[in-house]
C-alpha cells in the first residue's frame, strides 16, 4: 500500500541541515532586501552565534549588512562578553548595547525582588528599537524551545508598543515572507525557527563554529536550587542550607547568570555535546531556566509585552 | 544510525474540523515516538490534573493561554521529532473556521497533510474546506485519519463509509495520493504501531506512512527558475573587489556553470559563469566555487555578461523560459475579513517582486457542497475563488501546477500591509478547480 511512496535518498536530496541552513539564509537575504534598518540581537549565546554564522554565509564574500544589538543584563558570564567583543572586533561589526544596569542605576527600572534580570530586558530592548528606528529585529528564538515560541511566525509583527498578538498573527504562506508594516511597527524575524537544539549542535560541530568555553564541560563551584546547578558568583550566592561543591558542568543556554543553571556533563567537544543532547531526558529550558517555570504562560506573557 | 547530516526533512500538517482530534493525534504521535521529554510530560500532567481530567495530549501543542482556556487550537504549533528513518516538522493546525488562515499557513509548506474526521460525525463542512485547501495547494500526500474509532466500537463499516466519501471528494479535487487509516488518537490505535482493535484493517500505521512518504515532488528535475533575492557586491580592497553575484535559492531545476540562461523580465540571454557557496571561518568570509546547485539550495550565481540584474529578476533556463505576464488568472484563498470586490487595488508579492495589482474580474467562488464554481460578486473570509488580476510590473510566472514557487503569490493590503490572500496561478489551458 505504501510502495508508491518509497523514495530512496539520492545525491540530489537536500539533507536536514542543508535544508535548514538554506531556509535561514533565504530569510536573511529577504530582510536585507526589504527592510531599511535591520538589527541582529546578539547575546554571545550559541543560538545568536549560529545566527551570525548564517548571516555571514548569506552575504559572503561581502560582510554582514546589519548592526548587532546586545541587551545586556549586567549579569553576564565573563567568557560570553569576551567572546562577543572578540567577534565584533574580528569581523569589523557594529555593536549597540542596551544596558539593563543603566536603567536600574537611573531609576527607569527597578531591580526585582529575586534579583534576576531576564525579564527586565524588554524595556531597554524596545527603547533601543525606537531610538535606532530598527524595522527588522532578528532573534535567535527556536520554536522547539517553548510552547509560546512554537506558535510564532518566522516574520512576526510587533505593534507600536512592541506587543505581539498571538491571536491575530498574519498568515505566512510558502516562503513568501511579508515584511510590510506601518511606521512605528517593526517585525521580529526568527531565522532559526525550525531548528532544534540538536540541529544547532550538529551544525556547530559540522561547521566547527567556536563557542564561549562555558558551553563545554569545565569545573565550577556550584550549588543546587530548584533542581538546577547555579554557579557561585557575584550575582548568585548560596542561601542557608545550600551547599557549594565543585562539579564538572556545562551550560545549555546562557542568560542572566543568577538564574541560568548548568548541567552535569563531561562533553568537551561539540560532537560530544550532540551525543548528550540526543540522550537528554529534559528540555533545554526545563533544565536551565528558572524564569520560565514561573507560570503556565510565563513566556507568552513576556512575549506579548515585547520580549525576544 | 541516521543523523541530520544525511536525513531528509518531511513537513507535516494536520487539518480537519474542530475537535476532531488533531492536537491529540500530534501529542500522541510525539509521545509514542518518545519525542516528549520528562519536564514537558510533567507539565502536561500537572495542568491536566489541575483541570480535573486525564492526561490531555492536546496540551503538548495547545500552548497559548487562550487555547487552554477555550480547549481549541487557535494558531499553528510547530513541533519537531525524528525517527531512525527521518526527521519531521509537524504543524498542528486549528480546525475552527475562524482560524482557517492559520490552517492554510500550516498546510502551504506541507509535504503531507493529515486530515482528521471524527468517526461519529463524519465529513463536515470544515473537512471539505480543508480537503479543498489541500487539493488547491497541491500538497503531495494526503492522509485521511478516521479518528475516535474507539467511540464507534471499532466498527469497520463506519470507517469504510467515511473513507469512501472522502475518496470521492479527493477525486473531485484532484488529490492524487490519498491514504486512509482508522485511528484513535486518544488510545493510540494505528498511530505508531498497528492495533489489534482494528483487526479488519490490514494497512500500515500512521507513522509507517509518514516515514515512507517522499517530500515535495523532486523539483530539481524541472526547468531552472532562480529568483534573485539580493545582489552581492563586496566592494572591498581584496580579491573580491570586482565581485558581483546574484544571491537566491534555486526554486526549481538545477543550475550549472556554463548553462545558457535568460534573465527575466528583461529577457536577456547570458551564461552562468560561476556558482558560489559561502565558506566562513572565525576570521575569514570567502566563497568557494561549485559546479552546480539544485532546488532548495541557497547560493550565489555569477553571470558572464554585465546585465541589469536586480532583486525581482528571475534567471531561467534559456530553453524553457516562462516569459513574463502582466495579467493573471488565479485561484485565491481569501483570508481576510475585508471582502474582495472587483476593482480593488492591492499589492501582489510574487517571488522577489512586489507590485501593484488591480482585480479585474471575480470569476466565481467554490461551492463547498458541490465542489463546483458558482458566480459571485465578491469574496468573503475563507472563500476560495477565481480571480483575474492586472499587474503593474511584468512577472516571470508559471502555473502553480508546475511550480509552487513561481506559481504562487500573496495579495497584500497596501495601507496596512496585511496579508489578504494566498494565490495560485491557473494553468493556461484549463482551470485549476
Ligand atoms: N475517545 C476519543 N477521544 C478523542 C480522540 N481524539 C481526540 N479525542 C478528544 O476530542 C477532544 C478534542 O480533541 P483535540 O485534539 O483538542 O481536537 P482538535 O482537532 O485539535 O481541535 P481544534 O484544534 O480546536 O480544531 C478532546 O477532548 C480529546 O480528548 C480519540 O481518538 N478518541
Ligand atoms: Mg487542536
């Protein structure tokens, strides 16, 4: 009954990673051609690094025709900041930084009671978009990360207030991406929408893309909180009853250092991480992000307000 | 062992009337393929229990607050899973008529559409609408899943009745490849493994069908179409000082160095002098030449002659140029609450060209009861209609039946940028419907 469907792979078959790469490159080129002031959100995390790699491929041998924007929580892993600055310098890119720290210092934002800052990024992000009149904003979000992200278009319209309306998204047909928007509105663009965590790691391995060292196994003093391993550092100290011990860990995501957890790991290369991720029984965010556990629709609520 | 390095991607979408079990089927498929990790299962368990119910598979995809409150799917959820044979992108679409635009979104890129029918209710208006959409979009494979077979006591005659009715509709709609499977998404019958409960059914389980389906009919065997997206001119002081390349994704066919090509709309002939792919390292951004590229690949093409080539140009095989046209007959799925009337001025987005368009004629609308085309003065939300357009710029267009990229377009509201319709260009000789 299924015989008529059988089709062996042949030399002309575009494989999964190549198909994903081509889809992302197509998206970058559409934006470069149709928008006036695009910007790439660049945190120094693996998804934004892969995004930048793909952007470079889209325009080679010319350089990337976009500015980079980092919304800096002030709670950074030093290795990630160093990586960011090094990339910017080596590739001669332009980097804008929107600093949560500055907003707290002058009272425009108030520190949250739990001291974490991922949530505080929305206002500096939206201000930077307005100030620079960015009309397309590339984010490294993937649909496999989280259930609200799973619902988002590749070209996702934001109103004047930066808000996302998940109940009223534009249709998005074939690969005809519609970037039209009114003055004051902007479009969030997600070139990695269809990539999974495993695709990203396979791609990093295949393309030999350098990453900040915290993505690979290293020894670090950590303590356990909410089932996560948190690093001892300037922004996160153990509370009473939490004991500190050295462990061999790596990070699956990087964000605000005070609420991003590490996982136990011996993987020292991308190929070894691929093996670990493939065998993992917990999702990337489930394992490492305290802020996403807050409520049933924590991410949706943040995204509605204009978060990444 | 397969990996993303040698595996092919297959894109699936669900369709069918509201509550027929699409999200439950997707959740069940992911669950039984072990694609749901422990924290997601724990989350769904907690939420299901808080609502006082059993484990609700639909919560694996119905992730929006409003969806959970109303117990329906509003917009497409994309999920990803892989088996040893291949990897899948799964688009779980809504059934409610109000959200048809989202179902068309999910189905437009699908290689396989799984249409669900509730065995108790049979074929409903939304079933017919979604079948028509799948036929119109020329989705290569359609699978009819007669669901909730557990609720009709696994009665074979119920299944055969629905299978027969849908088979006739599929014939009328030109759906060439239809497979039919009795399933229970809730219980898991015939989803990943064949079920004893339907001993009378000797066909494959759903997963077997999906694993063996091929992707979009191999469009690398067709005539070359290469819409230019962006011109690459580094203008740097190195070996690329005089580089000029036309970047884009091969829409169909194969492009090889030395090919005779025509650049549309100008109609100039030239030869492909180079095909480049990026090679980037931590510090260097360069390109490497390759002999050819096939449909789906993003590359940069160089041409032997210095012609006027820009975004909107389409590079085509010299021996099978589609030419250009300023008038189109097309079938459109109207996705907006603003009705369409004759004389409307809109924007058309076709490959990499956006131009003004005027609707010169509305030739009719699809009647879902008879699947015939009847007269209509205008198109309303969710109508599938036939229109004629006059366009302000020449388009290098093919019929949708021969090329789903150069044969498709969007209609856009010029004032606020909203996407109003999905369009498919009719065959010259005949009608698509
Ligand atoms: N008994 C039984 N119930 C089922 C089956 N499949 C789905 N259901 C139930 O049918 C109801 C609707 O299921 P959903 O999966 O949400 O339906 P849907 O098609 O996704 O609905 P929309 O997305 O809103 O169009 C739920 O209560 C399911 O538990 C089945 O095979 N057997
Ligand atoms: Mg549903």
